[in-house]
C-alpha cells in the first residue's frame, strides 16, 4: 500500500458535460442536446437525492419512433430504448400540446422522480412526482404514472399511423413494462422534453434549482391517491 503522501488523489466527480457525452455515446439515436438538458436536471435532483437511473422522453419525436431511453447513471449504459405514449389531447402522432391541469388528458413536460409502485387498473404501475412548478407538479393529483398498455406497440403504429394515446401517462409496451418499472422504481429521474420555450426558460430543475425542488424531494406534496388505478 502506498503511503498517504504517495497516493493518487481521488478523481473529481464527473461534470454534467462528461455524463451527457457518455450517455449520448450509449444512445447515439438520441438527440445530444436533449441528453444534455436531462443531465442538467439530473444533477439538480442529485443535490438532494442520490439517483441510479435517468429516463429521457423526447416528445419532439413522433410516437411511431422509440423516444424513451433509460440509462444506468453509474455505469453510463443504456438499459432500454422504447416506444412511449402521450396524452390523447396532446396530439395525434406528433405531440404538440402539454398541460399540468387535471382532466386535460395531456402529457406534462419536465423533471419527475419515481415515487413508488402499485397494482391498479392498468396492472403494475409506477407513480411519478413532478418537480417543475407550474409544468408538472400536479402529476400526483392527475395520477400521471408509468404503466404498460396494449396500444403501445409497433404493430399498432403500423396499422394506425401512430401508437395509442393515454390520459396523459407515459405508457410503455405491456411486455416490457414490469421489467422497465423495476429498473427505475427507486431513486430515479424521468425527464420529459419538448422544445417549449416557456418551460425551457422557467423550469426550476433547468434553472437555479431552487428551494421548490428541494422541498418536493424532501416530502412536499401528497402521495398519489388510489384514483391512479383509474388512469389509462
């Protein structure tokens, strides 16, 4: 063993740019600019909570393409590349509108953390807690969760020109849902992107990462009610 004076200094923690570059190499089909934003939001969350995985949804892409990437943050590897649904009032094949309003049946933008699993109307499902005030902080009361759905499939897209749409939930293929949820159920960030200038300019997790984010991560807000079992 080297004496203390002769030991190499511990390497500094990776920067957001280093992590973004590594994740972009792991998922070359993803937009590097979106990955860079997602890693910025990830590091905001990491100030208050350790994380294991990062899921990136790029709603600027059509639903007929895989637009969900799930990464192991520590290993910097790609775990899943999947199709994901948007809300029925958010658009047809292309996602164009977003909302944080209950009953809107639209998808929400922003940074979420996973908040526990349950068995509901759509089977094994994963709660999401929104961290961007005014953009997705109603996710729990809206029962926005990740779950499997038969309408999320390449076969459905081939016949309909789009995959099926949810009530706002980022639904995934039924056959992969359980495995994907288990991979991200604990200490995980989900980042939903669209080039919406108001969100990009005002999202807490992309800006100064203020006290509202810390308060949410430290238990602010209520847990999703059992009405989540009714969300398609």
